[in-house]
C-alpha cells in the first residue's frame, strides 16, 4: 500500500491495482456499466471510496481526479 497527497490529505491506495487485469477491465467497461467505475475506484482505495469521497467534499469530479492522479503515479494511464 502507498499514500498520495491530494488536496491536503494523505490517501492510502493499492499501488498494484492500476496494473491489474481486473481493474483495467472494470475501467474499460465503465461507459457501458457506470457501476464498474465505482467498483474500480473503491478497489483502488482499499474499499474506502465512500469515506474518502466525503473527506474530499463528495464531488464525483474530484474522485475522478484522485483516481487519475493515483494511476499516473503508478505509471499507468488513465484512459476511458
């Protein structure tokens, strides 16, 4: 597990997820199944996505920015 500083908070995440086949499949299927995106982000954030969302103001765009920042930090690419 690693941590990223984001909007003044240290947020723990699973650095293995962005390179995971299952994670990438969830991200890729998000257009057809929006729940897949939530599942992917929740797995990335160790099952704490709702808690972290509240911490960050309950803003879906901010959560997307967080996920993108983590994926980029892990050397992946945030594509959808």
